[in-house]
């Protein structure tokens, strides 16, 4: 198949590109590089020995997106493009709604006009807000806490309405838990443009000496060691989930929603210990107050994806940390 990846130069998109190319698909990437570098795609080509057709384009530009569909015969779209910083979304809600929601509306309009109706969307566990129970099932109540999360929730609703209006659409809403790690080659990985917001890239930058110490946001949660518990998933397992979702869409399932997580929760302190073991480096830490908006515990029930997609996450936290560390020490300043 010829797959269009919006936001394909980013962290998850670049890893998914490797998986798609290695499975014999063709990849077209649309990305405005607002949070990524074209170098990631060159590295994907280096890993796979295959070419990517890259358009530096903003998803909100309807004419530009339409031209990509005119020039290529696209079979399906994986929609990664979006802004993803929770803190930034609180400061700049209009920018987040404009980019994430308007970009999706433009994409769907162009897909519809061109008769392309298979779509995989990058949603997030953030749509569950503070879950009442864990592990979290796909039918758990939703409700996001911040503009970023609400943009994901609104997009899920928009895509549901679109499907209800025209049952020829096949749409997979993939709710990612916490993606971490990197491709085994160490050639591609997560490269935050600013100070990392997320735990794993922050630890990596401490380990490689770019940052002094990790601030641990709270050790007084109701969790076994008091620090926050999350479901970390290796980015290559996540990439595999996209391949399985695309296959599923070919069978005409309509609108489907899947958690992509491991089903296991690890605390901040457990992740630090695993990273220290993988890297042989000591990670200086300081316990500070809770980060506003954080929840104590979040992990998936991934059984539906196993049952309906035949997908399970295979890589454990040691492999996640080893691969994240390999990427970081080979590329201490990212893609420079
Ligand atoms: P990323 O920032 O590395 O990748 C997103 C890509 O989209 C970037 O390359 C960026 O340049 C591009 N982009 C943004 N707005 C665009 C626009 N208007 N036009 C064209 N390109 C645009 O992020 P990622 O971690 O790879 O995340 C991919 C998707 O998965 C995002 O939608 C994100 O919200 C979602 N997600 C990520 C996580 C996570 O923790 N990484 C968790 C859950 C969901
Ligand atoms: N944490 C620290 N110090 C840091 C960063 C994080 O102690 O410097 C802690 C947090 O308090 C939390 C855990 O590490 O307990 C994980 O935090 P992350 O920021 O890595 O991840 P979150 O679960 O808060 O959120 C991430 C993305 C969201 C996404 C969610 C689920 O930022 O956008 O995963 O996919 F929705």
C-alpha cells in the first residue's frame, strides 16, 4: 500500500516509517517540521535502504494537502501531525486547537474529496483523564484536563461523526500510553526541540550529561513507592500496532478504538533504576512537588488490540531503556 503519514518526520512517525517500509509498503510523509527535522527521514532511509517521498507542508494548507493527493495514489493515512506539549497547550490553547483540530478537518476534507477513507489517528491515554479504575478499558469514561487532551478528545468525536455520516470510512483511534525507547540501530529516536517535558527523554539527557538532575514530581501519590505510575511502551511495539491497525482497516471494520499499551505500570523510581542499569550511569534525582495536572496511576488493558489486531507489546522496560540510551549516547544533541 501507499501510506501517507502526516507528521511522519516526528518521533513516532519516523519509527512507524521504518516498520512500514520494512513490511513492503511505500511511505509518503507530510510534515511542516515544526517539531522535527528532515534528518530523521534520511536516517529512516539509511536503516531501510528505501526511499521516502517527503513534502514539507503544513497540514492546515488545504490546497497544498490536496496537491499531495493529486500527485500520489494514497491508499490510507496515518495521522500523527499535531502539537503535543501539555504545558504549552495551557499557555496557547488557540494555537493547539487551530493546529490539531483544523489540521484534522483539512485532512479529512481532502481525503473525502479524493475517495481515501482509511485513517489511523494518533490519540492518547490522556483522553481518559484521571481514570476511575486501572487497567483502563476502551469503554472507560473519557474527559481530558487540558487543551492538548481536549484537542485529542474533540478529534475523536469529529472522526466518529464523520464515520456516522458515511459508513464507507474505516477509522482506527489508537490511544497510545507512554511511548519510549528508540530503534535498535540508534539512528533514530526522540529529539525534543526544547527542554524535555516527558520522563524518559529527560532521564536520557541527564544520563548523557546535557542536564544536571531529574526532578521527580511528587513521592506522595497512592502508589507503591509514592511516585507516578505509567504504562511505558516501546516505540517499535507502537509502530507495529499501526501496521496491524492498517491491516484491520482493510477488512472494513468501520470505526474502531484500541489502547496501545503493555498493561503494566512502572513508577518513576522504577524507570530511573532500569535506566541506570541499562546505561551504567547514575541519574541524580531530586524529589519536588507534584506537577499540576498529573495523575497517580495510568495503565492500559490492551486485550482488545490483542484480540482484534493480533497485537501485543513484546519489549520490556530493560529493552526500552537500553534502546533509549543507545540513541542518546550516539546522538547526544539529537539530529544535529
Ligand atoms: P512529534 O512532535 O515528534 O511528531 C509530530 C509531528 O507532526 C512533528 O514532526 C511535527 O513537525 C508535525 N506537525 C505538527 N503540526 C503539523 C502541521 N500543522 N502540519 C504538518 N506537520 C505538523 O510527536 P510524536 O511523539 O511523534 O507524536 C505523534 C502523535 O502522537 C501526535 O499527534 C501526538 O499528540 C500523539 N501522541 C504522542 C504521545 C507521546 O508521548 N509521544 C502520546 C500520545 C499521543
Ligand atoms: N515525571 C517526573 N519528572 C519529569 C517528567 C515526568 O517526575 O521531569 C513523572 C511525571 O510526574 C509522571 C511520569 O513521570 O508521573 C510520566 O510523565 P510524562 O510527562 O513522561 O508522561 P505523562 O503520563 O504525564 O504524559 C504523557 C504525554 C501525554 C500523553 C500521556 C499518555 O505527555 O501527552 O503520556 O500517552 F497523553
